[in-house]
C-alpha cells in the first residue's frame, strides 16, 4: 500500500500571538486560514493571546505561513498545567495599539469562539514580561515625541516663513513621528495591503495625506497624542482583562507534603499527587483542594465562595485552594491537582466566559462592520466633491477628509463592550458568582420568575432524622435493630439528602448487627429505590411510591399527614406485605432564603418553589421563606412542564437547583443557576450561573449586576457615538483639526473604558 495515500495523523499545537487579543483579530486569522485545507479545529483564547491548532504537520506549516502573511507572528508554546494560563495573562506592551494594534477597529463581525484551554510556556511569560517592561520604558520616548511635535507646531506657527524654518519644522515633525508612530505606520501599510480599514490604516492614510498637503506639524501631533493615549488605554484594558488574575496569586506555589519517611517537605504545588497529605499552619493559604484528615480550624473561603464569615473545618470537611487557614493547624488529603482545583476551574471558566459574546457586543460588531467603511467613503466623497459642492479649495477638502478619517475609527464603540462585560464577570466571580458567559450576564436582566428547588437550595440540604418507628399496618410501634439495619442498608446505596439523613440517624448502634445482603438495586427516579434484601423485595421511597404499590391505608395517611403538616419529609420502608417503617426527616431553611426572596420580590421578580417533596411539606417551607406559590410532588419531567407554564404566564424564567437532580430543568430554563458549585463538577457543567457559597442572596445581586451592566453598555454606546457625531459635524464645518480628532477618538475610548471599569467594584 502506498503510505502517501494514508490519512495524515493530526497533531495539536498551541501558539502565542502577542498582537491577538480582540475578536476582529481572531476573525482576520480565521479568514487567513479559510484557504488552508486539513485544519480540524481552532481554539482561540484571546485573554492569553494563544491559538490552538489541530492539523497534520504539513497543514500546520501552511497554516503558520498564512497567519504570518496576515501580519501576525505565531510562536509555539509548551503545554503546562492549565492553571498557569492566567499567570501569562497579557500585560501592557510597548508600541501595542488599543487591543493589539486597534485591529478590532476594522470592519467585520468576529466569528464565535471555539474555546480551548491555552497553556503558555515560561518562554511566553518572558516574552510578555519583556514587552511589559519595554512598555514602561517607552513612556519617556513618547513624551519626547510629544515635545518634538509641540516644537514642530511652534516653529510652524511662530517662526518666519523661510526655507530654513520650514525644513526645521519638517525635520522636527518627522522625528516626532519616528519616535511615536513607526510601528503604527508599518502596521497601517500592512493593513492597507490586506484591504483592512482598521485604525492603523486610517492613521497611516491621515499622516501621509497631512504630509503631502504640508500639514506635517499637525501630523506629528496626531501621531504623538495617539501613541500616548493608546498606551494609557492599553493599560486600562489590561486592568479589566486581568481583573480575575489576582485569584491565581491566592494559591501558594508550594505545599508542605508528607514524605515516605514521615518527614515533611516543601514541594511545588503543581507536583503534588492526588491523595498526598498536606499540612497548613495558622495564617497560611491552602495550596490545593482536599479533605481534612486531622485538626480543627476556621477557614476564610471568601476567595472561592464569596462567604464573608470563616467556616469551621474538622476531619471529613472539604477545603479549597486559595482559602486562608485561620485558627489551628490542618492536615488534609489532596483531592484535586493544581490544574483541577476549584480555584483553577473558576479562573478557566471566567476566561472562557470572556469570549462568550453578549447580544449587545454582537450588535456593536455588526454596526462597526458597516460604520467604518461608510465613514471612509464619506471622507473620500468630501475630498473629491468638496471643492465642487461646497466651494472649498482642494487642500481644504483633503484636510477635512483626513480629519474625518481620524474620527472614523469605532475604537471607543468596539472596545467598550468587552471591557464592560469582563469587568462585570470578574466582579461576580470575586463575590462567589460564576457567570459562564456574557450572554448569560446580559440575559439575567430579563428574568421575571425565579423557580427554586427546595432541598439544598431554600433549605440547608442536610436534613436530619427527627423521628422513626415501625408500622404494623394500623399504628406505629417500637422497631427492632434488624428493621433499622435493612433501612440503613438501602438508604446507604442512595446519595439523596433524605436517604443520607436516614443513614446518619440509624447508623448509631448498628455496629453489632450484621448488615443484610442487598442485591438487584434499582433506582426509581423521583420515588426511591428497590432492591432484594436477603432475597426479599424491599422498597425505600416516598408517599407516591407507596400509593403506586397499594400500601397506603387511612391510618397510614393520617400518620403521614401529621409529619407533613410539621414540614417533615417522610420516607417509608416496605416489603411485599406492606409498609414496615416510617422515617420522618426535617430540613431547616437557610438563613439567607427569606431575605433573598424578599429582595427578588422588591425587584418585581416572582419567586416560586418547585419541589419533588410532598405538597404539605413544600407549603410549610414556602411559608417560612416567604414564597407565595409552591408546587410539590414533582418528578423531573413535571418540573419541566411547570417551567413551561410559568414562562407562558410570566415571561423569562430562571431555575435554581443543585445542579445534579435538577439538571434537566436547569437546561430548560432561560437561565440555569446551580447552587453549591464549590467542588461540584455537575453544577459547573449544567448551569449558566453557579452560586459558589449556596447563598441565595447572590441571585438578586447577580440580576442587579446584569441590569447595571446593560445600563453601562448603552451609556458607553451613547457616549462613543455621540462624541463622534459632534466631531463629525465640527469637521465638516471646518472647526475640528486633526489633533482634535485624535482627542475625540482617544478621549471617547478612555471615557468608555473608565465607565466599564466601574463595574469591577459595583455592588448589588
């Protein structure tokens, strides 16, 4: 067989592209790769400026050539632990234009991201560090450029009109441009060759045109002001992009790990294996996730869950990387490696969310794709038709057109939306709310109904067995140890909170009883479990299950009603002869539930409880929480129907559950909110929003943040378009100069960035 005809095996490679951190740059790279056959997938991570490519080796070579031809410089990076992606987050770079060369100011709508977890290498970190350092050292150069530009302006306006002073003014202006704008000019020429109308292209045309018509001092002033404003803006943008980066610094780089000889040694956190024993002293931060094996202490979990008060920890309790051990020494067994800790997954989820484009952001991209070419055509029409239609001289018409070109860039418009969204996402993450994309952040403001599960959402989710007894068909009676052992054996095979409460309540005193043999276990969703116990079929389940089996009697119904009216959940044990035991479990509501419901109602949002528990218990808990409408006895499919009914009556609906049993409802709702995200993979996967600390008050706070974000987005759009509209009119009237146009463009950009950054500290 000819091996050349065999399919080529694809490989995965990650590349760092220092000038790629905006959607339009992603779009340009995608366009450059459209004509390269054989590429299987592209994974853009704009926050880290990395691109993952899956393709055969020869195709990969063609892809890199196409990317370089498009004006980008891809550099290979090695794979590291996923948690290190944030460590190489972008810093301000010298000569870097707004969002890496302002290529985001070109035309076109960015394609939606395909997220991969890019992993920069130490070389990439060094590359960023060097650029960040040169960014700081470049400020004196830009100040010198501004001084040269001012000197050129002074000579032009104050010195005699002689060839000597004209030459001096020209030379000074050229020096100012060389100090501040050669990088921009070079990028602009490359963009023009590719037919891209971005800010570099517009600035290159404007500066060239100004020189050709003798306005070289003004061209120098434009370039110097532009470069300085861009440096300031780049640092402001980085502040928003790196807002979540501080979380990574909370996890120590090293861990104190138990050795085989019984000693303890400091080991890099990334090298600590699962199940290793780690010790933390009072005042130290935890380097990894784990379960406490020895010691008691209180732990400040605010970085992960947003909880304001420390949480007591004892053997068997879970602890998280980045949290602070306060009181006593703790030893814990590692349950997640550095790249898989809850903290690392939060950071990764926020990084991915930054690329999920909100509806307003998509609107702005579409608008910008039309706006920039339209203004370019207007400028061309002014230059060509101005002398004929308005009586201007040719030089006046060209100058007005150049001013229009400088004003034309939709920089402020395009940059305002990602800065605003990222700031809001970072704010939410710091407060223990993980929002998995700009679309969910923005859509939260539409919610009109919040449907809440009961167990683990409104209640603590850790019920306790408060009463149990044997049942003889007519009344309760004392139960023997064998009956308790049977119920305990069945309940221990279920992870439902009620079953676990039964196990905890019955486990004491069972050590002397031989556990029965359990076989053919079968889960009955929404009802209970069925199994053979010592060869005899037994059921452990709720009221509904016993009704289906025909085991209910008036006496039993009365006993169940007594418990249900007290707000208890009842589980029953039966065999083919009928019900053998009754177990009553109670679950207290959370302290935050009533306040959260009141906050939602004050915002005009209706709170409804949807529970699989019986209606009487649901009513009791709903009254305690201040909820007017409660539906009990719901199977998973019943919750879906209830959601559809609520949506039809009231509008968009959010479903709040534990992320496991309620996964179908979380997906069906307009906004799925999972409780107890700390350490729960299912919650992070199923929901659009995760409340990391189980505090229901975070839900109204998140909706308030969504509403604030929408207001800020449209404030920024209005600011950006309003300022440009004013200066467009001024330019056509002859009242605006080129350097004023730069102030208008950069001033608007800085205004909207500063306005968006306010959301970093916004409170719900």
